[in-house]
C-alpha cells in the first residue's frame, strides 16, 4: 500500500482515512477533541462512546462501520493522482465494548488488522465472528496480518475469562469480612464485574465517570456510586497500588484484586517506594475443589499479603494466538505490540505457518546488577541468524527514581498503532 492512504490506531501522521479499533488510551494516541485530519472509521458503539472521551469532537468526521458488511471508500493515489476504491469489513474483536478488527481489500491486496482481541474457543461471540471470517476468506488471502501479539510467548498460558472470573468470585466469597477493590480501566472488564454481581448477588461500586460509561453501554442496576450499598469496589488501575491497599487496611480489612494476563508482579525497591518489573513467570495451575485459596491459589496468585493477581485477560494467550493464525492462514504477520519486557516477533514462533523465514528471536533479560540509583540489565538475543548460538548482550540502564509506583504505565506494555505502508514483516 502506498504511504499516506490509511492509518489504523495512529492519528499523528498524514493519511486520507483513519480507523479506530477501540477506545483504550494506547490506541488513541494523537486523537483529541480538536482532531480534524480526516474521516474516522469505527464501530457504532465506539462512535457512541467517543464524544464522552473526547468532548467537542467533530462528529461529522465519524464514519460508522457496521459489523460483517463490506464498506467501500475512495482514496487518491499520492503517486499517480488516480482514484483508488478500497473496501473494509469490521469483525467483533471481543476485547472491550466497541472493539473491532478491520479487514481491508483493494488493489493493494488484503490486509487484516486485529487491534486488541480475544477469540476464545468456547466464546459464542468468537464462534460467530470466526464463522463469518471464514466465509469471507473463502475468496481472499490475507497478505499481511497485523496481529495482537501482547502475549506472543509460550510462557503466557492462562485460562478463559469465564474460568478466571469465577476465580475472582471465589476469592471475594472466601473473604466475607473484607472490603474488595478491583483494578480496572476506563473501558473493559464489564463482563467480569457483571459475573461477580450475579454470582454473589451484590452491587459493584464504580467511580462517577465509570457509571456514566456503564449507562451508555445500557448497563443499569448492577453498578452504584454509593459505598454504603456494597463492599466490592472497581477502582481505576492508576489508583491501584500496594501503598493504597495498605492505607485502606488501616481503616478496614481490604483485599485487592488485579485482573490481568501479565504473569509477573511488581515489587517495591527498598528505600524509595518505587516499583520495578520482575519476571516472576509461572504457569497457573488449575485449582481443584479441595484446594484452599490461602494455600494453593490455583489460577490466582497472591503476591502481597492482601493482594491477588488473577489472569483475567482480554488478550489471547499464546495457544489462542496460534489458533487464530491457523484460522486466517496469512502470507505474512506483523505484530502491533513492539515494546514489552519479553517481546518476541510473532514470526519467530509462527512464521512456519505462513511460509515466512523466522527472524532472530528477541528475548528477555538474563541478568542484572545495581549501581546506586541505576540498574544495569543485560538483554540477550537468540535466533536463527548466522550468529545463532552465540549470546549477544546489550546493557540497558533504568533509573528507578523515574518509575512511579502509582502509574499504570509501570505494568502495562506500550502499544503502537500501525501505519499501513509497504514494508517487510520485520519490525
């Protein structure tokens, strides 16, 4: 595809058409209330929620893309000046409200951009979307799959959201004398909260702005802003920290629950109250009925006296990523997550599924040492390059004083939108 035609989840560069997969902040970088670069294509629900996130946004720029229907739009070739007709179809990403994937086709070929998604094997929504996609791909070959590779590593092995949601409910039920706080984003995890409410017959407290979002989503009755009505509170992720939890426990016994697919925890650095990531990866073992939550936690992981991490994720685990690639059978793959603590190019594991040579593997940290306020980390790289078998290390200095414990950026990976241009699949 020529440069300057289409951008997905990237709003700072010049294009003729812009596409938004969903409203999570890491996918809306550059989008503001005053943004006016061109037409913005998104799902109907995202179009409904967008003015709440971006007041005074010029709604005339919005183009609603209904699910499972081909939509046509025109572009002008920057090279020849001739008109190009392109087509796009949106598919349910089952990630957060309004989240969709985009399938593009035209003279540039067929491209698929997943955004963030999770298609679980037993999900009714995913089964429907999978069937519709297969119907479309009977006559199409996906030339490049832009893939949610958040957990593209075999170490990421976590259960379905249904199983993890029940684990959260079990933790709450096993602590009847405790208040509960659950860290969530400004959008997403609604099904988890609804499950807790239904199973335990209890309302869920949310902050006022979140309640407005719930009402926009048509969710009434389950949520409240009155703390006197419930002991379970869903709080913003950025306010969820060990320090906050310890403060709450000085007033009332309180348990914190962080639903996330991340298999590592954050530990405090002695003396300055800051946190740094620690790769405490471990396979989650399915809890048996005889297991006690305070002993074998099963899928849950207690990483602080009063805090649990439960692998409830709206992104696919490694096995689900593989199943999705086998379904789509793309010619090439490009990961949309380019920075994380153990990033691996998806072609390393799945290039064989689309006949592409495997690039060198980008792996995690091997060792570290501290020098005063600096931590030196040696990042090791392995792969199928001519130098395979030899470890190459590169020191990276991290200033702990610049890492704030209360910010969600400590534990969240940094995503980047895709500028769809002609390029190879190496990132």
